[in-house]
């Protein structure tokens, strides 16, 4: 059974940092892309970053380039999203996704206060 579990969200002041984790199980981790998405009420879920665990290639949305870093630990089947210089507009529920599938985690709330 495929499972993705996010953790690491919280409340932080603008300019601060958080590291999100996406623990996974039930599939061959190093063959798939894992993506981070975020959603705020009334808006569509937007892609933030992704990593191809097969070749290590990464993607970042323009809004987070230079501030967020995605990485993965194949031994732990976990993907991380290190977020620096957080802004109030980064406030959202963050989800990880096994890309190309409908497998999502339950989400973790990130709130950035001004």
C-alpha cells in the first residue's frame, strides 16, 4: 500500500525557516518523482518543487527558487523540503505527491506570520 506522510509544518515568523518531511512506503522510492504542492483556501493546489529520485533532477516554482531546496534520502524513503526566507504568502497546507498518481499525503500546515 502506497503511503505518504508529511510532517514538519508549523508557525514561523517571516524570514524564518522550516523543513518539511515526506515519509513514504509501498513503492520503489528511487524510481519515482515526488512532488511538493501547496494549497490555500479558495485556490487551486500549486506545484512547489519536485525531485526525480532516479536521476536527482529537481524542479522549483519561480516563487520559491533560491529559497527552497528539495532533497531525498533513499535509505529513509523520505523527501525533504527545506524552506528559508519564508514569506506570509508561503502560508498554505503543503502536500507531497507520488507524481503521476493520485497518491497524496494528508498535508502539513505552514503558517508564516508577518
